[in-house]
């Protein structure tokens, strides 16, 4: 059943009441996907709601549908454990379950006789129509229909396609009865007529009625068939559109939280919502126009919070102005006694008002968790309270440079996919061109190789200048653009070098952007603890962190189930949501690992293009990296999201070279952890295990039809494929069946192209 915006509060109230007001205390079972930073943010927002309302819950991290089904079978009540209270057992799915028939997956009857309600918060599309059916009384899908432009089929009843023509016999019986009544009505006339004429007339009338009845039945059957065909075509068209993504789950749950939490408390959840939206955009699940609207909406929330803080600060200032002498602060300044005590009192109030107004960040678009400040006593006895900015959020137009605040400027630009695709920074010529641009704008080479935070103030000021700054003369004496924005737009064809985003400051020394957190969380989600420590040691940073995890490494190596490692990676990624780099070792670990991942993407993508390892296969391009066990990027690229980012980078490079934009399939050796349901699915490091296949499209928000093509190719080849995560376009295939799968995929595309050609010829 579909739950729209105006019913979100009803759903959450039921979840809350089921856990608190039932005849017996129930624990809410939460299943969350481990694949995205959006999942981490959504879970944190939901946990805040549950902890505020004292709701008991248990979290299960799942890596795919097999894992979900296996873990759900352990915690969901069986047929003999049906609850008898006022409320049903409650299950919440975050970023998993929407695309599959949950009634079949969990073995739940449509009439909810098992007394279990499943609430789905998932951005994966298309939603399976059985989950949207009004007849389904145990599955409820939360969907923001204002955000999603696509319409769901109007008729989603489960039995729509199984309608039988059993009513025809009933119509016949009723018609026979009508005939009997008609014959009785004509008895008086028949007595006055010749019996033979009356019999003939009766036979004629009966024949006419029979013909009319058969005609009506045929028309009724034809109409029913037509309606069934229309419904079937509508449903086929709905599924044939391919996979796409809806509203980020973190953003949706943030809207739900705003209905139950005060504005002052919602401020703490805003950062998680921002990270969720940024993750959607950076992973190409959202077009830039939708991302820009989302950023503007969150910026309005920031302004509202800042205005409320300013209003509260003004109210406190007015209250402080009221003296205890009963005058209410209405005396004129000239009427007061000009003594030392009075001057100190006025000076103290003035400093306090300034401090509170600074903490409120009036008109600056800042918001955060603000303390009252630190109290200092001056030599003359005056007490001044300075604001302590614990955390604050700022809306900025930031460069599309990778991890700029934590890397050197040159490394950040060289390994930024947006700039690298246009300057070809994996080549020596591209790097030299970049150094020339930095020299023209006035940033020395030695400073560009330093970490961004250690650059001189003059160089940082040059970076802050935008393309709207006044033009300065170039080194050759001619007038022209000298800002970094303008030169990159003119020389490197980077017109959109900046993007709207948010930065979170911790104190005055530590700050991270939303994209930094997304990159760090994603890197942590797709890596084991060993690979994280290896990345730190390769960077020459974090030796103490790596050595301090020796005990955790031993525990991880001794774990029998791969899902335990998946869960540990998820909880480590959750810890990276905070922005204190001095205290948050997981965030630092994720940033260092993300740097390694950025290097691998640029190097591997550039190498594949230079060596012409990308070939055109009818309607898509194929990058096959399965021939080697590790490749340039090593094991860090053998994960779905990493391969998606590699595909997006190479597609962008080809488009910048004048090639037609085409979807891309990337294949690489898989080193993913085996599923709990199928432990034999793991891959060995020598390349004899499984192959990971990822299909993606270039534009964010576009339909991804690889989910359909992969399924048909697997059916045609008979390959034993396994879906990676909850994306139908991520597959894991045994190496022995990989070639037959690729051949079937190419044959499928050939057949599809032939059908299109035949349709075009027929139309002509």
C-alpha cells in the first residue's frame, strides 16, 4: 500500500504506538542496506526519533535480498506466533525491499493474518506493484509523490490480471429466469391466439433474446479482455522503463522528523539530511537540477534556524536589560549615575549581547549546536562571554575538487573526475597545463603541493575568488581573466567548476564538506578493516590507528560469518558522520581511503582509455577488467560503487572527446564478502572466483535498463548470477560462466537492435 506525504505522520505514530502502547512491549525490527551513505544517514535520523520516543528497536545490517530473507526469518514471528494485542509487529526496511514482492519474500499473507506490518523507506525504483496494492494489508511503502514525477499504475490490485469470466454462467442463469418471467407475462395473449402462431412467436422472441444476450456477453468479455490487456501493458511499460531512484531516504525521514521534533532539535538532524542528498547526487542518482532545488530548500531551513536563534537571542537581551530596581530599564542614559560600577554593568551587557548575536549567526546562513559560550574576566573586572561554536553549518559554492580541505591543491585537482575528464590529468601534458593555470593565477608550485590548510593566506584568498571577480592583467600584459574559475572555464572547459553545497565546522579549526563525508562513508562501507589499515600505512599516516586495531583485526579474522564484517564496516561508517577530525579516527580513516580510491579511478580510467580497453557493443560500451586479478586500482576498485564511479568518469572522458554518450558496463574481479546464504560465492584473490558486473548510465536520474538486460542475458545463458546489494544492475557471476553471459548480453542487444530496425522499416 502506498503512503503519501500527508500520511507520513500516521505511519510513524503507528510504529511508535505499536512499540509502546500495545498489551505487550514489542521491539521494532529495522533492516538497513549497507550499500549507501544515504542508508547511514536515514538510520541515524530514525534512531533519533526512536530514542526520543523511547521506542525499543533492533538494527540488522543486510547486504542483499538473500541476507535480508535469511535474517528476517530469524526475527519475524512465525505462523504460530501471531500477536494478539491491539497492534501488529512492526518491521522497518531502509533502502531495501521496495523492488521485490515482500509478501513472498517474508511469506506474509495479503490479509495480514500474521499480524506483521512492514514499512518500507527505499529510494530504489520501480516499486513492485504487489507492494502498492490496496489489497496488501501488511506492506506500506512511504513515497514522496511531490518529489517523484513518475506516476505509478492506477490499478495495482494483485488479482487484476487473474480475472476470470466465471460471471458469464451467472448471467445465463439470470437470463433464463428472465425468460421464464417473460413467458408468464405473455400467457394471456397466447390463450387468445392460434396455438401454432403463439408458439412461433414465442420461439422468435426467445431467439431474439438469445442473440441479444450472446452479443452482450461477447461485448462484455471483449471489454474485460481489453481492460486486462490495458492493465497488463501499463504494468509491463512500468517495469520496462528500467531502474531509477526516488527521494533520498535520509531526506524523507528528515521531513518525517520535522513533524514530531521541535525546530531547535531538528537542527541536529539537518547535517544528516544534507549528506544524504549529497550522496544521491555524487552517485548519479539525482540530476543536478533536482540537487540544486534540494540545496536551496535546506538553505532555507538554515536561514529559518538562524532567524529563530536571532529572535531568541534578542528576547534574552531584552530580558537582561531589565534592572532589578523596578525601573524596567526605561531610564535614560543621562539620568543614570555615571560611576564605575554602572559602566562595568553596561559594558558587560553590551559584550553579552554581541556574543549572543554572533552565536546566532544572524544573516550568515549558519546554524548548529551552540553553547552559551565561555566566560572571561578582564583586568578591570568586566565579564565577557565569547561564543563557543561547537558545530555550525554553512552553505557555500565549493569547488568540484576531490577532498580539497584534506589534500594538497594539486592532488585534489588532478584526481577530481570533473577536471581530470577535461584536462586529461593522468597524462603529463594535462598535469603541465594545470601547473601553468596555477602559475597564472599566482599560486606557487610549492604551496600547491602542501596540504590545503597549510597554504598561505594570499593563496587561499586567490582560491576564494570567483569568476565574477574583476579581471586582472595576465603575465603577458594583456587583460584577461585571472581567477582560477575563469581560467579553468576557458582553458579546461570547466564552466561549472563550483557546485552549491554545505560545509560543517567543528570549532574554528576543523571543517568538512558534505562531499568529504560522503566519500569517506562510501570508502568505509566498501572496505574491510584490513584494507583500511593498509591504506593508512601506504599513506604514511595513521600508524598508531592501524596498530591500535590489531585486536579488532584478529576478531574480524576469526569471525565465521561475512555479514559480521559487513555490519562492522557499516557501524564504522556511521561513526564518520561527525566532523571532528581530531577525535574521529573513522572519518580520518575514510578520507585517507577515499584519496586512494580517487587515485585508482583516475589512473585506471586513464589507462583503459589510453590502451583502448573500452569497446563498443551496439547500444552500450564495455570495459572488461576481468583479465587480471587486481589491475591498476587493486582490490579497492572491486566493489560496485567504485566501479560505478569509474564508469561515470570514463563516460565523461569519452563525451568530452566528442563520442556519443552511451551507457557502460564494467567488469572486474570480485573480492566481495560471501553472502550468509551462499558462503561459496566468495572470490579468491588469484582471479579464479567471481566476476563483478556493473551497468550504469551517465546522467543522474535516468532510467537504467541494464537491470532488464542482465536478467534476460542470465536467462539466455543459464549463468548462475547473484545480485549484488539491492541494485538489479549489479551482478556477481562465476568466472567459468562469465564469457557465456557476455555473449548472451551481446546477442540480446543485437536482437533488440534488429527489432528496432524492423519497427522503423514497418513505420516507413
